[in-house]
C-alpha cells in the first residue's frame, strides 16, 4: 500500500520535476479551388520519453493554468502553435487543371509528424524539437 502511494506521488509530481512534457505533432490541410475541404490537426502525448538532444524551435505567449492539462491547452491553442512547425519537415503538393473556361486547383500542405517538448515559464511556452 505504501509503495503504491509513493509511486502515485512520483508519477503525479514527475512532470513538474522534469519541466517538459513530450508530444507528437502533425498537420494536413487540403484546399480545392481556394476552399478548405479537409484539415487534420494532431497533437498527442508520447508515452516513452526520448533522450536525444532537443533544439530550440520557438517561443509562444501561452500561460498554463494549474487545473488545465498541457494536452488540452495545446489543442485549444493549436493555431498559435502551428506557425512554429512551418519550417520543419513539411511539403506542399499543388496542381491545376484547365479545360476551356474551367479551372480546378488543389493544394495540400502536410507537416510530417515531429517529436517536441513544451516548457512553461511565466507567460511563455518554449517549444523544443528533434530536427
């Protein structure tokens, strides 16, 4: 019983001791004739922490409240977080078909899955990622 209580306390306190939480990020958006028809936003926690060196990615104005989980906060502020990952492993696919007076275009923006951590300091969140 005491051992279980000790393990529970360690698991509960551990994220605040290490000061960073690992996540995966990926994004896909498709437009047809300049209208967004598909958008997939993915942020998910990582169960196994990676010990490789993390490089600074960006810093965004984001404050974490004590009663809010980091995953929920990141999902709520996904659009604020998205520009940080534009320079990572991303690619664009675009094509345009023209027949007489009709033009059809399609653009896909894909940001490949990337491993990152979040550190909250005062009013800012620092994003670090493996490049």
